[in-house]
C-alpha cells in the first residue's frame, strides 16, 4: 500500500482519547513509574515531552518536582491533546500557568522549529517508535524519520542532557496488558467503560502491530534500539523491561559534542 493510502489513526480524537484511558490501568502505571524514576526531574530543569498524549508524563514531572521545574513542552500530532493540557494546567498544584505548554506537531518531520540546546532533558512514552518515513523510490518504509528524530532530540538538549523514553517490545501482547488490567476493571465500579476502552486499545493495537510488520512502525529489540541511539551519538545507554513485559524503558545521555541542525 502506498504511503499516501496508509491509514493513520494518530491525529484522530477517538484514538487520542483511547490512549488517555490506558493511564488508569496497572501496566501503564508501572510504565509511568519506571519512566519517571529514571527521569528524576530536578528544580530548574526544562523538559521536552515527545508524543505526550494527554500529559501523563508531563504531570509526573511536575508533581515529582513539586512544581519546581522550569517547564515542560508537550508535542503530539493529535490536536485533541491541547484540551487535555488545558485541563492539566488548571488541575495541577502549584498552578503551572505557561510553564506547561502543548504544541501540535508530527515529529516524523523532525524538530526543526526548536533551537539547539533548548531543553535540559527529554522524555517520551511509547511514542518515538511511530516516527515514520516512506521512500517513494523504493516504495518501502525506512528508519530515516526515526534516526532523524533521535539526532534531533540530542540537538535540542544541552550537553549532558538525558533522554528517558519507552518503546514497545517486538510483537507486543496487548491481550497480556488487558489481562493484567482485569482486576482494576472489575473493581472500578465502571467495568463496561473499561471494557470498551480495552476493546478500543485492542483495535488500535492490532493496527499498530500490522503496520510494524510492514516496517512502518519500529518495534525493535533492545539491542537494535541501542544501535540506533549510538549511531545518533548518544552514550551511557541503559534499558529495563516494564509495562507487563511489553515495553522497554531506555535512558541515554547527550555527551555534549556538536550536533548539526538536521
């Protein structure tokens, strides 16, 4: 299927809201905790949140730092997340005002609108896998956008800045995630709501796995992710399993060498 005909659910409001719902489930809470533990936000830091969704990681950065970080910029291709970030700004304490912002942008196109060394650190939850590029000459999906994004994130971080992110394992089992969420669904008092959300996640999960098998999305082994990070100039790379065994959490450090504007 040509790239112009490829289905893309990411900008759709229904898809965005389905992924908001998973934040209530135990596997995602495990992933959120593991990611934020490695992020360890400190006072005075400015963070970039890639593929931010409804702002779960942005919220965590703010709350863990007790509102002492300088700010967070969330980037996502779904415009519906602007509303989620507005609610976030209203509900957080201390009130962040303009220190938490949202930008609707498809990072498959890179981060050219951001200046060099703008942020101290970056964070991302199950998102960078979906940076996509289709080569018209070969009629194949490539890793060009993924590699460009890894280099661009390093470009916009200060020397010594860290990138903490999660990515799904190859062939992730959404059914396993759903099984580990069953107890929460039954105890919630709204089992039908959670069942509906789980069915939506299975629908979108099936689409994601199908596209990954075609090479459009990159569900890679940890060793391959490490190789891509090293090729982009990242150092001190480490990873761990999370999300009921269906995701890796990575941390990588910008060594501070010059990064040309991609």
